[in-house]
């Protein structure tokens, strides 16, 4: 990288401090969903958005789990990734563009060239333990090493107590001796770029929105929460976003029926965690 992590985050935060005070919304205004990505050329920017490809349970290969790449890890891809990068490009000085995203198997050694890893841990049907991630020992070791080297993993899109229990089980495989803590909005990550004083329940279309899911918008029975694993210095290594779907918030930026305020919240939380990863 021709710019250091500190140089990138310094530029981003300098610009972001002015934006956060101004609170210019909606974030989705001016983001061109129908633009030709060819306008960005083939240049590799300083930051590439990385999505993790994990081994799936057998249920992820067919039925509800049938996906074009074989599992639920690619939910919302690539629209979610491209739109999020549009937001990063517009609202920060991080050098990126919507073409600079990719996915890697967790055991790919190129993983360690990155500092931020996004993962969708969807389980479908809701409550099922037979789809979604089924981490191998090699994947577990790779994720652990990635985080110990300074990387941050963002986990997204799981709902309800069965999925919460499953999330604790999966994280326990990676860090059997570390506590899983619930973050509240007094933590610095919620104020490092945008000021976030209340977590929003970003709706997923299959769960809460217009695909006939079992929840309604802002359902108080499913409060959004963020669980984290910290290193010995208190740095967030993994953040699991529960009862929320940031990926859908990004993916549906240009879907008129999707509530704009939730798209805004998805960009705010995603950008804050990205800037945190750069600066820590």
C-alpha cells in the first residue's frame, strides 16, 4: 500500500469530523445505482472491501440455501458491497470505488493483506442450524490469526434467539477463552466518525420487510444489539450485528420501497466500524 493505515484514517477523519457535525442526509442522495462501473477503470485502490467465503452446512447447497456461489456467505452480493463503497467514497477520503470489492476463502493467505473482513452468517430458514457457516479448523485458525494481526471481522444478518445462541457457539469455536461482550453506544466506535446514539434495526427484506417475514419494522421483541470480542488491549476484533441487516440496508439503497432512514443508519454504522478498523 502506498499510503499507511494512519494516513488513510487521518484523511478520512479530517473530512468526516466536518460531515458528522453537519449530519448531511439522506446518505443515498447522489449515489448512482445505475452507473456504469467501467468509469472507474481497473485501478486497484488503497482500500478493497473484502467479503469472507466460508464452508457451509449441507443445507446451504439446496432448497432455501441454493445460492449462485453455493452458500449463504454471498447474501446481497455484489450490490451490497458496491453500494457501501459508493458511500465510503462519497463521505470519506478513503481511496476506494465501487469496483474495488472481492471475496476470498477464509484460508486464502491473501486474507492477511486486508484489515477489514465482512461476513454474512445467515441461517435459513430462520432458526435453522443446518445452513450458514460450518467453520473448519483451518478456517477458525485463519480468522483467529487475521484478528490477532490487527484485522476486524464484521458479522451481519442473524435474527432471533436461536441464531444468537448459534452465533455464540461459532464465536466460541474461534475464541474459546475470550468473553463476548455487548457494546453500548458509549463505546468510541459509535462516535469515531458519525455520532450514533441509538442502534437502529436495519430491516432485512426476507425477515422484516416486504417478503412476508415474521417481524414488523422496529419490532421491540427483536432489539438490535452488537456483540464483540476484544483483544488484550480492548480493541474490537470481531463485531456481530444482531437483529439487523446492514447488507440489506446497503443493497437496497436505490429500492424506492425500502425506508431511506434505515439505509442511512446502515451506512453510518458500517463507515464507523471501517474507520475504527483503520485507526486501531
